[in-house]
C-alpha cells in the first residue's frame, strides 16, 4: 500500500504546500492528489502555475494526481485524444471527476502522452465499457470519493463490491484517510473530516489505516483533508513499519511455518507479508512466558475457527513448551476483543493465542492477557484465513 496527501492550491500557498510535502516525504508519502479545475485564471496562468507546482512536487519524489472533468478539457484546450497541455503541466495522473461515458474513454486511457487515467470507483460500467473497447488496463486506476458532510459517507459493506471488482481486474484502488487534526480543510469550507467511509470519521488515523490493510484491496491510502500533522505521520509510519515485513527477515523457523501456511492455500511465500498490528491493553500480572507467546512474530487463523474466536495455533506450535500457569480471572464470560492464552488446564493446546469474537464462558482453560482497543473491533470482521496479525501494547 502506497501513501498519499491532498493539497488544495485555491486555499494554500505554495510555501505551505512545499512544507507539508517535505514533511510527508520524510514518512514515506509519495503521491499527491490535487484539484486542477478549481484554480482560476487563463489557460496560460493555469499551465504556468501547475508547471511550477509539479516541478517542486516531483523534486520531492511525489506522483501528481489532478482532478479534472470534461468541461475543464474544453476550457484548457484538451481533448480525449490530446492531453499535451497536461503533459506540459507535469501531471502524472488525471482523475476524471466526470467521464465521457462512451468510446472516448478508451481513447483517453490509451493516450500517447502516457498519462494515467483515474476514475471514481462507482464508475464500474464506464471502466468495463472502456476495457471492452480496447482500453489498456495498465493505464487505469480508481479512487473512492470523500464525504465532507457528517453522516453522508457509505459504510464499508457498500464499497466492498467495488473494491473486489477492480481488484480482480488488477486495477489499483485508492481510499481516503481522515485526519483528526482540528480545523483541517478540503476543497470546501467544511471541517468535519474527509473520510471515504463513515466508520472512519471519528477514529484515529492508525485505526483507519489498519482497517484498510485488512481490506486487502486498497493500493493507495490518501489523507483527504489538510493538513495532517507530524504526530499523524508518525502514527502512519509506525503502523506500516510494524505491518509490512520482508519474509527474508524472518528466522528460518518462522519462515518455514509461513511457507507451510501459504502452501496449504496453494500460494507461494511472498517477498513481503502484511500483519495487522492490533493495539492491546495488557492486564496486570501477565507473565514473561505469556508475553513471549503474545508478541510472537506473527499470528494467523487457518480459517476453520472463525466463529467464537480468531485462533492462532502458531504461538503454540512454535513456542517452547514452558508451563502456562493458570491465573485467576473474575470475569465469568470473556467478551469481544478480549485476548486470551490457553493455559495448562488444557495442556495439549497451551500457548495458543485467541481473540474473542463472541461472548465465551470462562471455563478456567484460558488466561486473560488483555483487550484490543474497541475502536479496532471493526477490523475483526475482515480477518480471514491466512490473514496475519500481531500485537503492540496500547
């Protein structure tokens, strides 16, 4: 997953934009979304402004994605078969706020200037029709919308079919992160955030990012509102550093276990694996042995137990056979989000790490290790067979 930022030239000075992008580049951001048609002026003034802007943005290592529509094409002297003016501006990708809706979309996508063409994810029929008319799939990307007005954004279940459709076609999908910094802005004077889905409007950016990683169909995560601050950049980097791991960096035992798990599902071991880093609030009295199992390099459910729990056998199979001493717990029932370890009252399975999905009776066979932050519970519904996860202390 790549990371991006949004800037709004009609509201921000070039100096503000440059300072923002310099900070973002320190944290691995390399994609800029901006609005081209919202900048006033003559054709010459608009071309000059964006040529200077993109020169600066490219020097900082970013790709430039510009929002346009067919009306603006007429204003700027472009057409579906002539994008030379955007090439002159230094634009890498054109996000079509409005498509042609006919055979001209295929001509646009196959432009000789090599400019990428991006559509709203809701334009499935437009993209499918363009591909049927010979459009080069490799030159197409998609991006979800953002929703400044509270309660207007869709839920994840509504956008999931779109993600799945484009993922199967090999077409990248972008989605907007929502900065929680007070007073941020988008293209309009509304300060209630710019999320793609309503579930993300009021949760920390690191939770949003983990949720996107768990979706497995998002290729680019973009801050929609500006300006996110350094603390949020650091939170994003922390998640990405923890989530994405090179399989070459694993010790041989862990690598072999991962290879075996992938083989069970007919897949080769990838060069990188993604682990969702759940934030856990630890209970008092957790032993060092229990912590070693909890913070084992990665966990995964084989897919056969996703009912009452997300069950990781790996911490049992890979760990040493130390005693997991039963610890007293006053809870009669474990609740959603509780993290457990099987103790020696069930010796054969001792050492397994389990995340509770539905209330379970405390039968004395499991010790309570802690609780996953409630804001992250929505991620549980996306965990499937072979989805790796890990834990970080909240």
